[in-house]
C-alpha cells in the first residue's frame, strides 16, 4: 500500500508526474495550474526526474513544443488552465490530428472577460471538440489516479491520442485533502516504457508529419480519428480494471451514486458532485428516490452507458459549470443526446451554477432537487435552462 | 571530413529536398533550401512553418523531404523544433539514443518576422541547439502577396497596393537579422543563394555551434516581385551589389561583412528590375525612391562602421 498524505490537488498531480518521469515537459505559468509545473521544475533541478523541461514563452509554444517532442518519439506532459488552454486551442487540434499521446493536467478555470481566476469548466468544455480524451476528477485522489490512467489510455496502440485530466481550480487544486500515493515502482510498472511510433528521431526512416491534405484524403484522416477516440471507451475500462489491481480503487466511465432505483436523477461533474452526494443522502433519508451521476470520461462520451444508468429516472436535473451561450449547457446537451438516442424521454432541466468559482452550496443542490420532485409530481418542467446561485 | 564546397564534389551528394515538388518555376525558396541541405553533413530533423515551402513540398500522399520533417502551424516552427530538440536531449541523457542529430527550422518571412516572431525569440533565448532558416521573399506570397514586416519600403502588395494616394508600403523593412543578433546567440547571419559558397559556409557554421543559430536568406518570388522566372539568382546578386541585402554574419557577437561590392550600385538598379516597384519610377513617387536609397545607405554605413570597430579591436589586441 502507498502512503497517505494530506496534500493539494496540484501537489498530487506534480507528484504523479514525478512518478511518471516523462521525457519532456513544456509549460507556461498560469493560475491555478502554475504550482504543478513549479513543483515539477524543482524535481528537474534536483535531478529526481530525467525530464527536459522546456520553459516556453507562451502556452501556444508550450503545446507546439509538446507536439514537436512527442513526434520526436517520447513521453510528453504539460499542465495549464483557462486562457492558457484557450491560447493552445489551435495546437490542441494539431496534437490530436497528428495522433500524439500527450498527457495534460487541466486545472479548470473560468474564461475572460471579465477576468476571473477561479474554478469553472468553461475551459475544458470549450475544448471538447479538439479531439482530446477528457477525464474529469472530483478530488485530488481522482486527479492523481486519472493522470496515470490518462497516460495509459493515450499511449494505447489502439488509441494514440492526447488526453487531458481535469480538476477544479482552487477548490481542488489548492485545497489540502487526505489521499493515498502509490509506490514509485508500482507506478513505473503500470506506466511501462514509452513505445514510439514513427518517431522523427529515427533519421534512417524519415517521416513527414503534418503534410497538406486536400479534399481527396482529409476526411479519411478524420474518420480514423473518430474510430480511434471511439475505442477509448473500451480502453478506459480496461485500464481502470488494471488500475484497480494496483490501487484498490475502482473507476468506470462515470460514477453512479444511489441511481439504481432513482426516480429523480441529477448529473454533476467534478468537485460539486461531492457536495451534491451529501444532499442526495439527505433526500434518501426522507424516502425520496434521488440518485446522482458524476461523469468521468467526457470525451469520448459514453452515451449508451449513461442512458442505461439514467434510464429509470422520470426527471433529470443536469448541472453545468459552463455555459454555451445561446444554447444549453454542454453537459445538458450530452445527457439530452444520450436520452434521446436511447428512446427514453424523461423531463430534463439544466441549471448553470458556480461560474467563476461561485461556491456551490448544499442548499443549491437541495433547491434543484426540490424542484425536480415537483416536476416529477406535476409532470411540468417550467424553465428548462436557468442560472442558480446568482445575486438578485 | 566535410565535403569540400566545390560544385564537383557537392553534385555527388544526394538531394534531401527532391524534385517533383510543386513550388513555382523560378522560385528562390527551393534553391536556397537545397543549398542549406547540401551544406549539412549531419543527419537533420526539420520543422517547417506553414507557407509556400510547406504546402508545395508535402501534398499528401507525396513528400519531397528525405529527412524527418514536421509542420504543425504557421507561427511556431521554432517552438516545434525546440520540442523535438528537447526530446533528443532527454533521450540522449538517458542513453536511449547516441547518434548526433541536428535540428533545423524553416519559415518564410511571414512565419518568421511576424506571426512566428515570439516563438522564434523564445526558442533563441532558451538556447536550444537549433538552426532557424528564414527564406525571405518579402511578403505573404502563399496567400497571395500580402505585405509583411519584411516587405520593402514602397513595394506594391495586395494589402498595400500602389494607389493614387498611397504609393505602396509606407514603412521600411524590419531588420530581423540584427534583432536575432541582439539575442546574443552564438551565430546569426544574412545570406543569399547567388553567393552559394558563402551561404553554405554559413550553414555549416550555424550547424557547428552549440546553441541557437539564425540565417536569413533572400529568396526571390517571381509572382510577388513581378519578375520573369529565369533570373532569381541575378536578382539576388543585384540585391547584394546594391547593399539592399548585405551579406554578413555575427559570430558570438562579432560582426563580419562577407561581401563588399567593388562598386555599390544605386538601389534603383535592384528596384527597377521588379514590377512591385514599378510605380516608384513615376514622377510623384520620387520621395519614396530617395527614402529607399537613404535607408539602404544608412544600414550599410552602420554595418561598415560596426565592422571597422571590430577590425580595429582585432588589430589592437594583435
């Protein structure tokens, strides 16, 4: 068994990166993820890792250097948040289009304007179409565990795609909580040696990365990418099973909490799920059949499995910590797609909460669940999309 | 033992940028890049900014490159190659690779002077062991001749067209070679394919130094310069003879001028060969012509003065 320590989310991720010992990291400071690379830099300075740390002049260059390094043929990691991810956006597509298994910690933070450094999911959700695998984490333990699994999923020969592990800025990145580390040798065995495919550094077998591809072949590249990320669902479960053997901690595509017989379901991502679970318990104590679904693998999205898990619910409340202005929240759109495709038609509402780090309190969850109970009774949903926890 | 820089020996070396690519007939870029590749005596890994060179040499499923090559985007050839170089360093340190490999980046003036400027500056400051080659044709030729910060004063481009009020580009060029030298990198130089032996010597010096090097190479574009397709080299020679494109190098901060024309020709001799400057020869553009000559004179005089200082110092220190 590994040792138990009280540590912040950022420190947990930095520790995971130390144990992974990637060949190259390229990163640029940005709140709230700065501490990850800052701590990692001291591992580099102290010679604890073999990593070449490229301290670039922007996040755009960070991802560009990660791509160059990954194509050269080795294990590459980075971390960022918010505006940093936004600046990387162009390169995120290029990393996935080139099928490079880069692993990144994304410490979720709101996007400007107005400037805000606190946690919401606008950055991660905004990059959901970039072709990266996305794993979300409720707490430091999950972030730590997900980092190892993300490396394995990304590098799997059936996948070869970049992956990001998301956790909430400040709420998780800067809060100290108790968690368990895995021993170094156990991590090393789990991660294994990096297996390069078509590396640039094989100068005897020159390869061309990033050619101009016209309408005669472009869509074939994209189809291949589509097939690859689809396979990530299966690989995520395989890797989770292996991870359970070394850690005793079990992971799936999502977490179902008291969903089996639930007539009312809520969908909550990341740290807010912890708060909401307590509220679910309180309602269960009153005999109300409420359950919670906490997504983990957001890309690829496990539509069938989510629909199965939510299938018994008459009403569903989907919480979004990001908005797609003029549309429903991103999570709502996925859950709605899942339910429609499965042929079931529960009443569904969308509640936007916690933007820019506004606290998500038990009362917020309570109010929404009460509303869901009423909808279940009346069969009428009222306002489908609404902001909650807003000053009036 | 390096291949001697003589045509007879060089002609026996394999071309690393093969024929069959789709750059225009008469384009200066592939001439310059082939000279660069011909000079190299170590295995290279290249990155390439988006631009003519990139799109015309790698139309899928074909590639003209016989070296490992990567293109990611427009503004980041330097950052991309710095990542590849970092991976090489890491794997070498870990004993996973042992052979000598050098890293080179190619970009046009748009991808280098403008959108890729930050990425280039960052990579130079970080001290990667890379060579950055800019092929400077003085505009965004790939998108259809738009002005860049390398476009010469008065040039007619599609975004600074010669009109009845504004006579082409109102601003002079940015002096990127000097800006690169100001990064205090071990090697930076300006070259031209007309002086091929000088260019190839510079490439060898750039590849030899341990750390970042930058070479700015003039590469005529007949589409954008409005010139015929047979005289790219002649135009390069005129650029050096008029001191519009002086050939010089900074080795650890020390300037050497590599070519001093016996008789410095007026810049109009260079300008009049090209359709992009045609309007400057009408009576109402005389001021711009005068200014163009003054700019060339000032920059050339500055170079001469600086080189003279270095020569004096060398004399004093014996």
